[in-house]
C-alpha cells in the first residue's frame, strides 16, 4: 500500500509510468464504486498505465462534522485495500483528510496532487466533489485536467429503480435487510475482529458462542438474529448470530454484542481472528421467560440458519453451472 499525505512527494518517484486513477472515498466498495474502479483498470490496460485508486482517510464528513453516522464505516481501510486488489488495482494512494487538506482548492488539488503523480487518466462518479467546500465537480475535474489527463465520468448505477450508494447500504443494514445490502455491495456485508471472552452462558445451554471484538468502527446492522458465515483462519462455517443486548440475561441493557454459534465446529477460538458475513435476518431479538425457552428458540434459529445457508450454497452452485 502506498500512503501519502498532502502535498505528495515532488520527485515523481511514485508515478514513473503514468497512472489511471479512480478517485473517491469508496466506503463499501459497492457495485457503483466497482464501476468507477473497473473503468480505471480497463483504461490502464488500454493505455499501458498503472491501475490505481485514490481514497481519503478518515471520511471527509467525519472530519467536517457532518453527521455522527460517518464515525462508523462499511469498509475499513484494510478491507478496502483487499477489495481494490481483487478488482485489479495495482496502486493505492491514501490521502490523509484533515482540515488542511479540506482547504485545498480544486485547482491546487489538480496542480499539486494529481499532476505530480503523473495521472494520465482519471475516473470519477457523476456526483464527485473535491476541493474546499466541495467547490469542484466532476466536470470541473475534466476541465482542469485539460490536455494533461483525460477524465471519465461514470453515471449512477441503479438497482430496483434507485441509485446504488453507501447511504442506501447503511439504510438497508439499519433495517436488517442483509439481502439488499449484499445486492448493493455485490457480496455479503462483512465485519471483522478477534474472538473475545464473553459471559460463557451459551455453553451451559448447549450453544457455545464466539463473541466478536471488532477491530474497527463498523456500521452495525439492526439488532436481531441472522444467518451468517463465520470465517476463522481461512475456513468458513455456517453460523447463527445474535447481534444484540441479550435481554433474557441483561435486564438493564448494555452495549450490543455480536455472538455467533458455529453450526459445524467444536474447539477453542479465543484470540483468533474472525470475519462475519451477513446473509439473512431471521428475527428481532426478544426476551424469554426462561433459559429453556431461549435454548429452544436458539435451536430453531440454528435450523433456520442452516436451511438459509444451504439454499444460498445451492443457488451459488446453480449460478456457476449457468
């Protein structure tokens, strides 16, 4: 990963061959973002350039104080990097977004950031804004590029009649619509962390769980029970996940906890890295009158999760055959 700050290195050492650059924050790396990035990759192949992405960290809206929801993210920087690489990106430029960078004019951004990087082709979305107070538009980037670099402006991608956007992914997750979120992203929504010690009640009722200690401030889906895939050290397991307050035990409420019961696993997971991918919402979280009622419901949830995951696997296999 190449990480630079404003202004970039003046010697051009990072850009000797010229680059095709997709520019944006790309939180989620959803299907609309993928169109922008894949066009940059395609242009790089056409023109003999290095396929590149420029993103900003932290989120500009977090720095500028435009909404608490942007203190959380759909894709932390490391997950973004993986998604970019999977799309064929060779270079990643991470711009430190702070108040100094926010004050850079559109003209200075082109002159002092893009030109020294030897950008020969730029790709942005139709609603791209840059420079102080968002003064620069996609069309302005094209004008400022002049004869130094070409600019492609990608139109909005629509799904079910509405624009694909990071906000729409966040809204789907807030509603528990993991299926829609996956459609928008092009993959199941994923959170990562480390297995941490919980209260160990699950094992006493026959359903041991792995509690996730998140490593980044992810967007948290609606509280409730989900069918998920849990990946541990490269191996994926079907699982049922409770994302919630555990009201049967915690009468006064605490911070929500993600705890997953792996359907086909026995062993010690503490301290291991864990990724959780959300497939389908099963039910809201609820309080039970007794531990026996809770155990019976978890058994039903586990059966539902197994059916959902089997159906998804069959659907994926059919899609590959076609």
